[in-house]
C-alpha cells in the first residue's frame, strides 16, 4: 500500500496535468529541449557509449526478463556511492543510446535496448523498499534527478516509455520531494538552504516540465534562486564568501555546486517568464566572478576552499568553460566579463591573462585571497567564530590541521594537483604545527561540527589592493603561535612569533609542500648558489639565503633552522578517503618538494621570518629582487609584527595587544585595542590609515601616530563596523590638521 504522501502527490500531479492542457506548453518543451540538448552534447564518444551499453546488457550480470543487474545491491543504504546508483547511471546511458540519432550509435531505436530500459526502470521503481541511502542527498537529489533525465530522454525516442513505468518513476521521484513530504527533500522545507536548496529545487523544475505544471516550475525556479541573497547562515555571506554547514568555508565546494545549479536552472528557463533577472542576477554575477572564479588560477582551484572535497581525485581541476558560456547567455549584457576567465580556463591564454590585481579579506570565513597577474596567494585561518576544514562522509580523514593558517601559492595553477594522498598532513603549507596528527571521526555526517579555532583573534586589514592577515593559535593541541602575512605586489612577507609548545613532538613551520618540477631546486647558502637534484634531505642552520623551486622564490632574511626535502612518494587516496569510490584506490606517484623551519621540541617564544617571491626562476631573478631592498621587517614579537615596503611607502602592522607600540626613525604607532593597521603615505602631511578589529568585538578604535612631516602625536577615533560587517576594514586619514594627543609625553 502506497504511503499517503505519494497518493497526495500523484493526485496533485493529475490535477495540474489536466489544468495544463488549456495553457501554452512551449515553456515546458523549451526547458526539456534545453535539458535534452545538454545531455546529448555530453556524449562525444559513441564507441565508448556502445561498449558501455554492451557491458550493461551482458547476460552474465543482467536478467533480461526482470530488468535486474546481479552485480547491483538494490538494498544497500551506505552514505556514499550506494551500489543501486550504478543501476540508475546505466539506465541513463541506455536512454541516451536509444534516443540519439548518430551514424556511430549502433543502439539508436534498438527494440532490444528499449525493452531493457523499460524492464530495468520498472524493476528499480518496483523495489520494496525503493532503493535509498542513509544520506538524504541520494534520494533528495541524485535519485530524482537521474530519473528525471531518463524520462526526458525517453520523450525523444521513436517509441515512448511505457506509461505505467513512467508513472512509477514519477511516483519514486515524488517519494521524498513532494510538497507534503515530512522529510527535508523538498524545496519548501526551511531546513534546506544554500546549495542544497537550489539542488532540490531543480527536482521540481524537471518534474514540472515533464508533467506540464506551472506551479512546480514556478516553485522550482523561485526556490532555486532564493539562496541568491546575503545570509548569516548557510550561503552567501556579507563579504561574498560561501559558508556551508554553519561555519565552514566552502566557496569552492558547496559554493561552486550552488553556482552550477543556479546557472543550469537559469539556462533552462532563459527567455521564459521564469528567467533570473534584476538585482538577483547582479548579486549572483558578483558571487560567480569575484568569489568562485577568483579562487581559480587557469582552471585549478585553491584547495583551501573545497572543504572535505580535498580528498577527491581530480578535485582541483575546474574547467567551467561550458558553464560560463551558458552564463553569458543568461547575463547577456555582461557577457564580456566572462571572456578572460574562459580564455584562461580553455588554455588559449595564460593564467595571468586578464587578472586584475586585488586583495580580498573575507571576514566572515577567515579567508584571504591575494591576486596578481603573476601569482595567487591564499590563506585559510580559523577563529573561535569559524570551523576548521570539514571532515565527514569518510572524506578528508587527515584534515585535522587544514585551516591553521594554510597557504596556497600558485603561479601556473596545478602546483598541488592530486598531491594530497602524498602529503605529510602535519606539514601543511603555511602552518606551524606539532608533528602529530590527532585522530578524527571521519565516518560522521557532514555538518556535525568539527572544531573551532582557539582564539577570536583572526582577521585582516585591506584597501582592496594590499593587506595584512593575522591568525593566533592559543594552546591548540598544546601549541601556540602568532602568525601574520604581509601582502604586496611582488612578495608576501610571512612572520611568526610567540611559538611555544608543550607537546612531545617537534614543531615545524611549513613554508611549502608542493610538487617538485624539473627535478631540481636552486639554493643560495652564504651567497654560494647551487642546484640540488631530486632525492635530497638537507638541514641548514642560519646559513640558507634563499630557495627557488617551480618559479617561486623563498627568502630567509633572518636565517633559521631549515629543512629542505625532495623525494618521490607513492600513495593511494584511501589514506584520506574511504567514501566508497573506486577512484580511492588510484595510486599517485610524484616527486615532492618540502621546505620547513624547525622549532624543535618544546619551543618557547620562538619565531620565524620568510618571504615568498613568486615569478622567480633563476639566481639572477633572485639577486635582482634582493637588490631592490624593498622589505623592512620592523618588528616580529608576540606583541607586534610590522613590515614596511619602501617602494610602496606602505606600513602594515599587527597589534596583538592594546597599547603596544611600533616605532622606528620615521613613525611611531599604537592603538588602544588589538588590531590590524595599514598606513599609506600619499603626501608630505597626509596619510591614509586602514584599520580592522580581528577579534570582531570592539565598537571603536583609537589610533595614535607620530608620523614624518606631521609635528607632534595625532589621534584619530574610528567607529568600527558591527553585526555582519564586524571585522571589515575601515579607512580614515591623519594629517597635520588631525587632533593632537595631549598626553603623549606620559608614554
């Protein structure tokens, strides 16, 4: 006996189906034509498709009379990749083979294949219980959408699908997505937000076009677009980053899924009354261009923004060319904006093409993106407000430390492609960590909550072109550190101080751990330049000047105990993912470059300094860069870190304490609260001051300054943003007309 919700759903469908006869049907056909065209265009190798169908119909695994595959477990309920999903994928392939008219397609209009499609779909939909998974996504998104694509394909066949079988398939699609479903898998349930809401809403768009329901199309498109808004929960944040599962940075994970699903829905409905437009389209355009595509160099995405997806093979390769061409049709007036991205992705232009220099600090997700034509530098930190990289569904099993000030350095883009099974996960680029990897519960459901940062002090200040980012570890697994990154046009200065640990393992700061290119590394030790081959492990004690590897230079202005390792590593993806995919068994073998600064066991108030200089390939490049002498590290302590760029006349500072001060021959600065500060001299007696509160708790800040060209001590009081904008940068000025600080002599 069918469940009550299925009966209600089907009666409702019959009602709207009868009503639809009196209305124009072009909108339904338009949507189905677009869906169909996209599926057909995805078939590029008919020999491969025919071979696949041959294997599906092999009598050894396929019971023709019942339409059942013997190698499929229709009762498997595992969270990821349940066996029954293979049956749906096979039927979908078969529906394409049956309906595509191409001389290379040997199965076009095949009566044998038609019978197999009817039988296999009927068997699937008649199973009791209907195949399902303990993961809502399988029956809320995957199962209904693949079924819909099968039904749409069969509408284009010479002989239409058996009507009783089609009705069963629609019943199964409705089982969890009906408007009266008690579960979460319908678009009207408030529990669904962000990418998940858009994906579920697409179910209704498909079903609405199949049964000719204006109501379902309207709800499907409205709910697909409804997450295009600023939110404090799951979805687009006020800073345009993407939050999912209430605290995780996911711009390139769920954020890119959200982007894709909205573009697909908008493409299917383009030119109809359901088309996306107006301010909603404007916000979506900004999110796509600035946030998602901003994290992609060439066609390689920053691994910091993909969450637990880091443990999926090929995950960094993001060629959205075809998707962006659809976006150009949807967003016709701004189509030209997508051309540089498409050119970089399809390889017709280099990764530097069309890159506009920018610095973006995302205060809602503790993420920094520093863009230059020559390189991308990204930082992922966590605070007591945000969660570390997600672990769940048996994915990202070693990602405990993956957001502790992790840095991504790209010039070409593919520097970390498929490196993750080979990583030493206690040596994540940019981090300062004990050589210990705590165990995690990788089998839990995503969104169950991992861990937050140990300090509220994580943030940055930016003028949209330059910026400083800071992050504090406060006794995180017995280890503490204060870390900052000072970001300019040609370099990023990386400072760490207050490094202390009571852990029994040695503590290291990892400068980088990336793929080794050309099997060689260029090093300068006490001004002696040499080239190292693969297979070395060297220790430098205050005698390493700089290193160059794969077009990136690393300068050590204050020396340090530095380990340089190059070696071949082999490993499969099972070490970081047990999600059930066959690809997890793939073995990777690559040469690895690893550069670390050793702090030893039980360090106390240790520090480090290094400068990342992308775009350098030779010793001459490095000597020329160093001869400019643009960088001055003013102070690197557990109270203040400060860097001055002589060429740009920019000071960047981090004050970990209120009333700590920085001074040199030309400047003296302090603030009344912990803060990040950037000062730009733009005239003899005029300075721009950019300020932010990394802790996001203060309502105002007072900046005290003694500056060259301005007599006395001046003070400016600045009101800081609050609510969704707490942590955002604010600009003010100091000039010879600014208020004098009368108590200066008492300091």
